[in-house]
């Protein structure tokens, strides 16, 4: 029998849930806007509601053996508690793993969303068949997940993978993390908008900047050049330190990949040692919004198969 | 019976060899200056001579079961060939593993010297009992080795760990690697001398700069501040990406650790996320010159015990 996991992508904007088979088939989905300014209990109730929806839509609801949540948070893995969620503070300190497990009557696992995306791309996306890869997600912020020797690498406290907070400009733009000149300050959607406005463009989204650049606007083109250059500088250091086989670029801003791929590649080639630079493939993600859901499902299947 | 490995540290200045027991006891040593401008064969003959010396000095020469070489090189691990040795070009392309094995009649293993140091410190030095650590060697250049989940991490081509070639100043000082503004350009002995001279000091070694700084010379103190600051910026990124338990600072320049430890720590604390920053211990190495020899021995014992 094909076992099924419910997989949740707990985003700051949307809650997305899917029922995923062991082979990656998505059998049903449900989604809702993430409630703003509400209590943690309201968010949890909504998650349970979506999960029950998703489960009852299945031919055989009893095939659901687990729920996995990809969360934009650092996680206390041992205890299953959400530590820091800058975009969903109402859930900080919540023992979400046990709540999900108890209310749905199945095993539950929490996974950092960027790590989940890395697992998903490694399972069914751009980095399948690759042992060691880095997945970078360019969204509102810049996230990252590492796969080392075929396994997600989470670090001692589960906080590893914060590629967006490598410093690439010692006295650069202040970052929400408390540092300055982080990759995130040049390669996130937020940064693209800021840099475009600094260049005098009247834009409200990173898509606006993309559209200007596609129409040949020089300032907009320069924004993506700066973005790719700084992202490349950060990644070149990782190529020297980790000698990975692949770097996968995902997240919303990766839709503009064609506009900055060349700059990323140039910096990696110029700044990394020849052998690891030649080795590393730098490619766009393949799973889009589903990377986190699929990765979370994969993580929970791996755990319950042990 | 306690098995013994011969362990070689193939430095650009000295060839050092020791007979090491499975518990890390060093039973005998031999050393010679690395021949300058000679052929690869001359260097190899000298290594064999030192190895035979070391072996014959033992109570039971037949206890020697292997030889391990820590080399300042990238290595083709599968083939046992030295790829790039910037400081010993006469050995580039040499199949040193098989040569050592054939001429000494025991198993042989090659290991990158910085990785060997990381293994050594993890076995008997500062990072023992630590699962995930980064060992940084501050010498003529800046090297690095990673221990991840208790094992040396070498990357896809064995080139991983090049902590010295993380960029910390996008348009900084040109680096021998072809990039600009690498950690090595601010935190190596070479860099310390350069920065001191730029500040008007008449120095010929990094020890001179150290001595000036100890006597309170402001320019010399500033050199170590800059060194620690840039090293800290590079390490802060690694703390965010790898969430390690410990960073071990070794190599000749680490003798001046007290002069820049505070700057390293400050940058890591300011620039890394609170959780991994709090986690990571940053400490001086404990094994000095023997880190590479002990690590190489450990690597070969691990291999032949499989």
C-alpha cells in the first residue's frame, strides 16, 4: 500500500497543505491565507481544518501515516518546538509537533522550510541523484538548505543553512539579523525593490523590477547585475569551503534567473578554486512552490521508515 | 598489539615524520628540510629515507602497518595522486600513495594537511568529543578543515575546507587564488607582514609584528585588530551556514591569538544568528605542529580498520 503523508508549508502569506504519496504523487491539496494578527491557537485550528480537509478528500483516509510541517523557523528538533518565526511570532514557543500529532492521530515532524526545499529538490527536483548540494531560496528573505552526503545537514541546533547571512560587504546595508552587508541585503525580493528605488525606479514589487529589466531599462538591469554579483560572491566562498556538486536557486525571485545567472556564475568562476568551480553546477530549482511540501513529506517518510 | 602508522607532514619548509601508535603515542621522529628546487624523485627518496629511519628506530619495526601523508595539496583521493601543490610543484601529478606503499611495503593514505589537522585536533586536541567543528590554520596562507558529524568532510573533489578563500572584502587585496579580498589576504602571516608594512612598520616576520604589538605599538595592534575582524567576518558566515560546535584556530600565527581573539568573537557575535553564535566555541588549537601528523595517522587507522 502506498503510504501517504500530509505535508504543510506554513508560509507567512499562505498555509498550503497536500497529501503526498511515498513516490511523491500529490493526491489532494488545500490552502488558506495565513491569518494575520491572530492567536497561535487560531493558526493551529486552521492547520488542523486544512489537514482534515485534505485527508477526507482521499480515497483511503487511513493511508495517512504522518504529518510533516515545513516552517519558516528555527526548531528545537528534540522537543518539536518552534523557536523563532520572525513572520509568525504567534507560534513562537509552540510545541507544534506534539499538537499536530495528537490532534490528527499520526506521527508528526517539523522541518525548517529551506531545508525542506533542499530535501524536495534532492528527491524529485533539480538536484536528484546529487550527493552534496546547496539549495538557496530567494524570496522576501534569502534562505538556504544543505544536503551533505545525501542527507539534510541541520547543524548542532538545527539552524544551519543560513546562506542569506553570509557577509559580502563588511560595511554594507544593515540587515534584520543585526549584521550588515548580508547576501540577503542584495539578493532578496526586498533588496531588489530597495536597490531599484535607490536607482530612482518607481516600483512596488520585484516583478516590477523584472519587467523594467526585460524592457531594457538600464537601472533595472543593473539591479539584477548587483544582485547576481553579490550572490555569486557569497556562493563562491561556499564552493571553496564545501566543494558541492550543485547549487540550486529557488524562491520567487529565481523567476528572474536569466537576468542574474551569468553574474553568479562569473563570480564563482573568478573567486573559487578551479576544481570546485568546474565541478559545481548552478541551476534553477524545478519544484517551484511544492519543494517545501515534497521535502517535508520525504523527511517524514525517511523518519518513520527507520 | 599496538599497531603503528608512520605519519608524514610534507611541508614546504620541513619534512616531518613520526611513528604514531593507535592511541596517539609518538614513538619516534625524524625530520629534514624540504629540498628546494630539486626533483620530485629527490623529495620522495628523502621521504623514504626518513620513513625507514623512523621505522628502524622502533622496538618492533614490524608493528608499522601503514604510512599516511599530510600534504599541502588537493588530492585525487581515488587514485592517490597529488594534484596541486603550490609550494612543492615538483610533486604535482605524482602518484605518491602507490609509491609510498610500494617502497615501504605497507598501506598508504594521502590527506590534505588542513583536513589532517582538523582530524588530529578532533582526535586528541581542542575539539575532541565535538561532532562538528572547523579547524582554521593561520600560516603562510590560511587553510581549513571540516569535521562534520564526527567525520572529515572533503567535498566532491577533496578540495573542501578552503576557509581562507571566503571573500570578506569584494574589492579587497588581490589573492594568489585569483580572487580579491579573501580571508587569507587579512589573516595569514603574509597578510600580517603586508598590513604592518603598509602601516609603516619595518618588519620581516609576523613575529616581529607580534612583538611590536606586545610592546604596545599602536600600528601593530591595529594590524591584529584588522586581522581578527576580517577573520571573524568570514567565520560568522560559516557559523550561520554550518552551525558548528567549535572553531579551532591553529597555525603559526595563532601564537598571537590573545591579540585578535576578541575581534574574532565580536564579529561572530554581531554577525551570526544568536543561537549558533552562542553555541560555537572559538578556541586555540592544542596540538601545535603535531596536529597534521596525528590527524594523518588517525585517518589511516580509520581506513585500515574498516
